[in-house]
């Protein structure tokens, strides 16, 4: 009778370890997907800011200059893009 209880406990321990291992794998995969999604969004955001900065540079070079609001925006974009690329 004792042997039967031990066998059941061992089976329970094996099943629990398999379930735990599957849960850890699922959580690791989920974390990796979320990180990839965040990295893609961040890269897209920086690319958009870089394009806006390039347009402001082109307007400054080819046009009659920038007003204060656009000049300040250009400086903010320079800082953001430089911070990301470090």
C-alpha cells in the first residue's frame, strides 16, 4: 500500500515538473515576442523621427530658414535620434 502512494507521488512530481517546464517555455516565448514587437515599434518610431529631421534639414538648406518652433523641434529630434543611436 505504501508503494502505491509513493508511485503516485512520483508521477505527480513528474507531471508537475513537466507542467512547470511548459509554463516557463511559454512565458519565455511570450516575453521574446513582446520584446521583438517593442523593438520593432521603437525602430519604426526612430526612423520616422529621422525622416522628419531630414525634412527639416532640407527645408533649412533649400528654403529661407526655419522659424523658432521648427528650429526647436529640429533640436529635440537631434537629441532623440542621437540618444537612440548610442
